[in-house]
């Protein structure tokens, strides 16, 4: 089986998704993703995972998105509304 990898569109979508997550974090009153991670996520999600999502370098698992939505007190579908 051939490994195709991510297309440019996939990469652009992941970067847009990451920007949206960062926007939601700031909209919820946190100064930065680091501030959010310190206050909400240090036991639920790793700092590296959060950073990779925000930078568009990670295609997160559904379970990670559920945790992130719970931490932000939004529905999972709200993570995709960008």
C-alpha cells in the first residue's frame, strides 16, 4: 500500500483549524495557549500536543478533540466552526 501523506489542502485546513483553536482559547479569556494549558490541561492534554494542534502540525484523534472541547466548555462541533 502506498503512503500518500497530507495534501496542501490538508495542511492549510489543519493550520486554519489550529488558528481557530487558539482563537477559542483567547475568546474564553485565557491570555495564551500556554495560560490555557497551565490552568486547564496539564493533566488532560500534553503541552506539545496542544502546540502541535495550534501550529497545524498535528491531525488530532477524536478522543483528543473531545478532551479539548470539554476543557474549553464547548461542543466538539464548535471546534470545526471556522
